[in-house]
C-alpha cells in the first residue's frame, strides 16, 4: 500500500485529503459536489485513467457515512426502482470507459463536469413530476451517464426530487443508490483490469478522510445557505472542467 504512494509527495497527499474532506461536507449538505471536485486534484496528479475507478471505490466509504448519518430518511422503495433502471446501463458504459485512451478520458471527464452545471439548472426549472415508471426511465439515463463519467449525481438528485423526495430523504436515498451503483461499476472495472494498488490506496485515503464529512454535513444542513455553496461549487467545477478539456486537447 505504501508503495502505491511512492511517487506522490506528502504535500500532494495532504491536498487530496483536504479536498476529499471538503467535498464530502459539500456533498453531504446538497448531495452534489463529491465526485465533481476530486478529479480536479487527481487528474493532474495521477493522470485521467484511474480517476473514475478511484472515485467509484472511495464513494463506497463516503456514501456509507451519509447512510449512517441519514439512515432513517432512506426511501427504500425508490432505491429499488432506481436500481432496476440504472444498473445495467451503468455497467455497459463503465465497460466503455475501460476502452478509452487517456486523452479521451480526460476530455469526457472535463466535458461532463462543465455540463453538470447547466444540466442541474435545466432539470430544476423543468419541474418534472415522476411516477414509478418515469422514475425507472429516468434512472436508466442516470445509469448510462454515471458508468464512465463524473458529476452524474446531479441527474440522480433531480430524478429523486421529481419523484417526490425532499431534503434529507434525497441525500439518504442518493447515498444508498450510489453505493449499489458503485459496486456495479467496480465489478466491471475489476474484470477489465482497471483497478490496481494505486487505485485502492487513493480510494482508501479519500474514503477514510471523507467519512466524517457526512456527520459534519448533518450539522450544517439546517444552517448553511445551500445557494452560497452551490454558486462557489459551480464556478470551481466549470473552471476545472475547462482546464481539463484544454489540457487534453493540448497533449
């Protein structure tokens, strides 16, 4: 495990740990931000190839923290419906991710990060109302997006809110679904040979540091103005996504 950090300085590890904790708190408050922020640090440090597997594995720990913090708010019926629609599309696109080159992966991640901001605003303004069938169909779209990209959590949040969930119920249900989808993604990445010692080491670092963030977030949910943190997060994600895309095109 220590050998996996051999080419990384202590300052870089502290940067990863700090961003992971901040992203976990932000994600626990609004359900959005964890997967969008980590690529901004990981891609320059490790390259684009291991980023999605690292985030998928770390998400098992970070979302476990949210489940424990908000367990009584989980809507288990919606969990079942979303997983029924999302699991297969997620596994298909996760396999597609393993076939991409490093440059293509970096462009996909950067473009998806930039798209999450207008997509979130568009879905919020659409005021959709989804029944069970619509929830399964919306989940299929989420599954196709989440398999090989980052930032697709905004789709899941919008789908859950359109299905009638609010507040802590959205965060809790999102966390349970994200764990199950993470297991599906990792099964594909594992079979494809995309998970190595470095992936596991960084995922554990991020996951363990970020785990307490859910409990900090629970303390902030009733106090922190979400629109303030969202505006800052949007600016960071847009800038970081643009840097990734132009960096990949210049390679």
